[in-house]
C-alpha cells in the first residue's frame, strides 16, 4: 500500500468512529465512570499478565487470561455492526479508500477534463514504448512433430464446464493430457453451466474441422465414440468409468494412476476437467498446450465472420487515431457486483437488489452462520469491480482524450442507464456489441453467452490497448493471446485497484496530482507488458518462453525450432 501523502491524501490516522469518541452510553457521567472502571480493570489484567510471565508455573493460565484481556479490549472499542440474521456486515470505522466517492471526485475533475479535450495529442500512437523491449516470436520445438502417431492406448473423454474461457482451459489441458497418455481424444463435451446457461456445443463455438486438422500430427481427435467403445459400454457413455482427479495434478499422477486404467478399460472419463493439470509439466506437454490454445483453437465460421466485421467497424470509427482503439473488459454486471459484496451509491435499494441477486445465484452461501461481510475492507483491498465512471476517469487521467474510440466488452451492466452515462460523457465514441453490430446480426446469439463472449474476445484481441478491470479467465487468456500476437508485449493496462480506491475516495484531489498517478500506472503497465512465465504461473497468460522465443534465439536455434506463421 502506498503512503497516503504520495496520493495527495492527508497524513495521520483517520478520525475514530463517533461512537468511539462519545461512548456507548447517552449519559456523559455514566460514560466517565465506566471508562474509569475499565481503566482499573485493564491495569489489573496487565499486572496479572506480568506476574504470569515472571512465574513460569502459572503459564497454564496464560491462554485464559489472554482471551479475557481481548474481551475487555473489544469492550472498549466499538464498531457499527449490522446483523442480517446469521450474517454480520461490518461498516465503521471507515478507512481511506473504503467508501465509494467516485461521483464527487468526477464532479471536481470534470471541468479540467473538458478543458483538455481536443487539446492533447492522441495517446494511442505513443502509448507503448517499443524501445524498452525485445521482440519474441511464436515457436514450438520440432521434437513434438511426429510423422505417424503410435497406436492409441484408449479413448480419453473430458467434460468442460464453466464459461467460454474456462472451457478453453479444459480443452487445451485435455489435448496435453491426451498427448501425454498417447490417447485418442473425443471432442470435449460442454457441461451446461448454471450461471452461463449456454447450451452450445464445441462446434457451435470453435471450428471443429480446423481443430482436428491442426492436431493431426500430435494427438488423434475424434468427433464421436468409436463403435467398439459403444458396444463395450452398452451404448451409454455414463457406463465409462469417471476418474476423480484432484486439481492441478502432475503429469506423473496421470502416468501412474490414469494410464493403467485407460489401458485396462480402453476408455476413461474425467468430468469435470477444469484445472486438472498442473502448471509445471514437461516441455513436450507444455508444447501441446501452446499448440492447442494459440494455433488449433479458433472460433467457428459464423462467429469469426461477425467478429471480423465488428473489428473493421471499430478500425473505421478510429480513423483519427490511425485505426487504433481501446478495449475494456468491464465487470460491472449485477452478479459480479453482488458477488463482490461491495457497496456503491445506491443506498437501501441497491442492498436489497444485491441480497436478491446473491440468493438467486449462490443460494445460502452469503447467509451462512458467522459469515462476515466487510464492504469497506473489500474496497481498500482492491476487490471491488470498477464502475464505468471509474474506468473513464482512469483513462482520461492517463491521457486518452474524448476522440479516443473505446469498445466495452461486458454482459448486461448493472443499472446501465445510471452508471454508463458518465463514461459516455467522457468518451463519446463508445461502442458495445449492441451498438457495433445490428440486431439482425446478433439475433442468432441471443441467450448464447459463450458465443457473445467470443465476439467480445475477438474485438478486444485486436485493440491497440486492452484494459482489464477485475480478473478472471477472460483477461487471463486474452493477455496471453496478445503476448503471442504482439511480439511478447501484452499491450494491456492492469490498474492498481488499491491505489485507485484511495484516489477515488479523495474528492479534494487536484487534477494534476490525479493525472500524475494515472500516468505512473500506465508506465508501470508498459514495463510489465513483457513478462516471462514463472513456475507457478499459467502458460495461457504468460506464453514466454514455453510457446515463444526471442527473435535472435529463433534464428540461432533454427535447427531445433519451427516458427509458426
């Protein structure tokens, strides 16, 4: 956490709660008497503790005395606690950054933004400093290329659950495991998710023929269960044993536990299959992940055609900046706001709506006995979804003016009319799916959230700047894909949301101070744009060095690598 003085905030501790200052009692005399009694008791406790530590024989009583002391201490400090049946929501005392005051900050800074509109050079042409980075290129080791696949050990079946990019994760890991086990992979089955509620199959979202063809020298992929397998299991896929595999299992686990079952039974299932393969696996297995994600998986014809039209329209609307635009993954849908347990400026009506949304999607999870909800602490810790207003202020502070074309990748925004208005005010050239594509073009995608996400993914992939605001599989895969396409640099802004919470909670901040903080944040994103994968990180987010090599190395190691074009 940065010091408050650097952010233009006053030094010193925040003011204590009024209830702490005035006590719990309405009668000042009684309050003074209580304080005096409490002081005497506290002195007694400290005396007893000092005696305990002098006489080791009494250490057995230390835990009891400690608990008693804590209870006395808690009695001397008051918090505003609201109990909703079994759930406790802790409010005060408020810390800097714990309250949503962004509208007041915007009201203060908006005149300065207006004064700078159309008077600053367009940042899109100079946003990334290309001089500070080395160029990486896609490459895969040649030793993964096989002239002819050996005889298969059996059929490998997986069930991909979740949304678009969680399914993508399962598919790519399934290819890697199938290659490791020398198994035949059945085109992954998509599980109907209770949140996404999209019944699309693999071929509705991805190009099935291209997928099979791209993997033909590495893994054998089939569309349907072979006849001999059907007969062996009475034409019922449920009769095929479903192996329970722990999350992030190693390649050794698959070779020791799954392979023998596969060879014995001829077919095995793993359902669900999300996050079932460790990040750290042998290089040949990593290469299969690279090939599956960055080369073999592409969207279906219908999705690709519409997505390409949308990208072309964004480029044409960005003529003033050379066809370059900004894309933002905005996570301010109702379910995301509800899940975050953060508070904004909607008052009791907002709280009521969020309670209903939480109960609808996560029955009882947020009402468990003893559950403590701290909206203020969540905000200070950078866990609250950024509002459209906050995203707009951040971008304007970084130097993107009102001529910048911005694409918003999102589901249905919570209270869109209210929250989107200031963002459109700051960026009039704002586009979303329903403004960039016609209603006729989007009609086949109605209710198909995974297919709609594929459109967003493509438009974001081809933007000059991508802004991630909340995390999740969508930005993780997209950042990795952008690394892969743009010479190793992700061209992505990852805001420091803890710092933003402090800035947006300071209505007296000066425009110059705010701009300086935002521009520092942009420079930091540029410096972190080229990152090599650490052992604990995902290859899908950081494809270097497993899927890519430096430009010089690609030439020097020509005998061992093949560059993909």
